[in-house]
C-alpha cells in the first residue's frame, strides 16, 4: 500500500508538472516584482497598473510569437530581502522568460544577482541608482539614472530658482537617497552653489525630523534638498513649515505618489521635484496614456504607472525583435534598443544598459502638480 501511494503521488507530480509546462509553452510569462504592500506600496501598485494596461493593449493587438502574454506579479512588501526571494520564485517556480522590477533601487540591487545568475533579463521600470545596472549584463533600466537626475535638479535649482546656498536632508540607509544627493552636490557645486549643511535620517524608522530641520534652519539656506521618498518628503515639508522654514524643498522622482499631497498638504506648495513625466505635459503620447489609464482605473496616473507601462511595452518589443523567449536573445535585443517610442519619452539603451531619455521638473502650486520644464539627455 505504501509503495502504491508513493507511486501514485509521484505520478501526480509528473502530471501536474507536465500540465504546467504545457500551459507555459502556450503563453509568454513575464515576472513582475513590486512593493504591492508596505512602506512604498504606491510604487508597486502604480507600476503594476501601468504594466497591466500595457498588457491589455499588447494582447488586443494580437499574439506575440504566436502566444498570448501573461504577467505574474510577486509582492515583496517593500522589503529588499523579499524582493530577491520573489525574483527567485518567479525564475525557478514559474519559469518566466524576463523580469520587470523593482521601482526602489535598493530592492533592484537585491534582485539583480538572481537574474544575472539565471541569465534572465531584468528591466527595472524606475530604479535610478547608478549601481543597479552595474551588477550584470542582463540588468537594464527603462528610466534615467540619478547622475542625470541630480544634475538636472541642480541646474533647475541654481538657474531657475536662483539658489546660492542649500542644505541637504537624506536617508542614510537608502541607496537611492544617498546616490541622488551625491550627484546633486557634485553638479550644484560646479554651478557655484554652496552646501550649508548635510544631515541624515533613517528610512522607515525615523518620522520626526525636527532636530535636523532646526539645525538646517540656522544655516539660512535658499532651499532644502530632500532626496528621500514621498512618505518622508511630505512629513519633512510639514515639520519644516512648523519651524518657520519657508524656503522651497527640492526632491527627486521618489516624491511622486498620489500620497505626497495627502501627507504634506499645503506645506508642499512652492516645492519642486524631478520626475519621469507630468500628467499635464503637452505631448500626444502623454495625453493618450493618461486617457487610457483613467478609462481603466478612474485615476490620474503617477510616474511609476507610466514607467511600468513603458517597461512592459519595451520588454515585449525586445522579445519580438529577438524572435524568441530565450534569455540571452532577449538580452541582446534589449541592449540594441534605439529610439523606442515610450509614453514618457523616447528610449535608447546605452552601452551600460541605461535608458537615455528626457526628464521633467514638476512644481507644486495650490496643492497640484504642474509641469515646469523638460531637460533632454544631451
């Protein structure tokens, strides 16, 4: 009886595995690792919505290599270690041919080795830290880097806002925050601006920034550079205004979330951040994307949504050009991407697997986000 049960169990496993392999053979599986819950849940949720909108359009256009496309999303709960675990599951359990994710740079850095080891192409929609794509030749991004973003922020601050002195408040345990402030500093100093003070805090654990802001206030800067994420930026703005600090706060794309204004309120008026797009930008591609997103989800898309949308479209474009779901062939096609027409701007992948594309500056006025300027990669 025991031998019979063991044999039956083994047969069942073979049948299940066979069915799964047959199902996978009839569809193209793309994995998505995202913070669907946790501290930066809006990042993952927005990117996933953009990816699924793109998926709808892709499958409506017809089969890809004779097959429908399916996206499998794994929640990393905004935890770096879980991002790698989720990636390994998608590769070993689900046998995806490519991975999209993450938005947060720290989590993409954890994911990259798993993709590189398995020769599975990974395309981050929104990780801007320069380290991400240095981790292997299978690791790509569909967004600009912090080197470009920091320089654009500095250029806008000095030339448009006439900032001569600035202070910096950053998250010491965030690869994104540290990298962005370093590149801002480098560019701002070349433009003749002076840093009055640089103070840090701990991402996730710190919620009271009054001690740092009090010290910064005493240096009388023209602006405060806050390179953390939206959940920190909103609180920093409120606490700064409570301390009588009236100068603008300037941040990066990590500010972009529908929660930013809800957290910071009127304290954010007169502040600015660099971003991947602005919903009111006067470009046909942006208008078409915003209209389609609103029709599906009944909300205005943030930058993570358009990045997810473009990343999904770019990955499928590469698979079509590769003519295969083989990892190395998709990798080669991604590396050869030139002038891909994304909704957030044209994308060319450079020799370091980074996307050359425009950046926009967004201002906050009367509680609303407004397009201020665009900066091209050149």
